[in-house]
C-alpha cells in the first residue's frame, strides 16, 4: 500500500505544477494529436508462428485527456477513438484521430485497447488533503465464457486482449507547431492460457468446452474490469472464481492428435485443489490441481 501511495504521489507531482519551479505552460489551439505506441511483450493476437507481439492494422485505441490531477480528476476529452494508421503486424504503430482540440503542457493522456463505444468514466474514491487517491477508468468489459472459433483457432484471444497505457503528460518536446505526438507505453492486463488436450483414446473425439474452477471463491478468474489510470493496473469487480471456454464449429481430434484451445483470464494465482474440466464427445474428464498455478500477464 505504501509503494502504491508513493507511486501515486510521484505521478501527481509530475503532472501538477507549482508556482515556484514549473516551466511556462504552452497551449496549442486546435492541435492535431498523434499517438505512437510500442507493443509490450504481451500479444494483441495469439499466433504460434510469432515470437513477439505486434499491432494489427485494425487495432483501435480509446484515449482520454485529463487535467487537474493535483485538485481532483477532470477529463476534457472523453473516450476519443484513435485508429491505427501504421502497417499491419508491426511492433510500433501510429494512431490518429479525426478530432482536433486544445492541448497544453501538463495535460495527461490516458489510453486503453481495444476501443469501446460504451466506455464510461467513473471516479472511485475522493481526494483527501493528506493523501493521493487513484481514480478508476471503468468500462463494461466482462471476462465471461470465452468462445473458441473452431479447433485451434486463435481469433477470440486477439478480440478480447486488453492493454492499458501508462498516463503520459504533455511536454514541450512533444509539440511541433500544431502537431502533438504522444508516446504511449502499454501494459498487458490479462493472462492468456493455452490448452493442449491430447487424444489417447481408440477413436476421435470433439472437445466441447473447458472450465477452470478455483478452489478459493475469493480468487476471481473473471468479472467486470476496473482500470486504475494513475497507477496502471486492473482490478476485478463482481468477480467470479471460474472461467470457461466453449467451442464453436469444432472438428474431430484424431487418435494421437491434439486439440489446442485458448482462454483469457484475470492475472492471478489459482490455488491447489482447483478443478479443470474438459467436456468431450466421449464424456467429461476432470483433474484437480496439486499445486498453485500462476496466470501471469503477457
């Protein structure tokens, strides 16, 4: 908690201004703002053949412009859509928006991926004189049942991946005329899980679903997501201790063949004695974990 508090204070001090040592504020009227974003080590789309993460040409970001971090959260631009104008499968992408707006040094830009029209801003907590409070940027993003689009397909993982941009304050070095370039650094929010189900039976079978159920009901694997924009992190609200993957258009897995499935869950530690269930056309198979399993982001 102390570390979290100190990080919040550091950001508030960096983003705020004092009368004595703050440089003169620069305001750009009708600025054209570009976002440059470097992909973290996490993936936006899971592909076995790729050794690193890449942005896709279809990727879209949601961007907020925030002011007055020292007095309390205030957003002047809310949930602005940014589209990737860079190449497909690139580590560093350039995102642009059709909107032009006033920008000044000290403004803090906050971003998330993927963009959602339903994103809303909510304030979690209040600013007290004795300490800094982190505010949450919330959206109705629920990790429910993940749908597998066919045997060994990875399409749904890319669609549900979630990245959070570290809040970035505007400096004079980012301004060139009416053009402002904001470098975003993203953090991966969830953990991708890969399943290999080997067929050691005498005939082919179809995998219908895979379910993970935590032995500890307080360990949330899915739920509604709240994002802390001051200290980029994800918290699960209304959490559920289970996650499931269902299969659409599944094909038969041959004898000695392997079904591969993917699931996205909250980064957490699954305790021992948790249950993993595989539902197949030959019946239901269950196993109980004998040790804790870490689901790590990225």
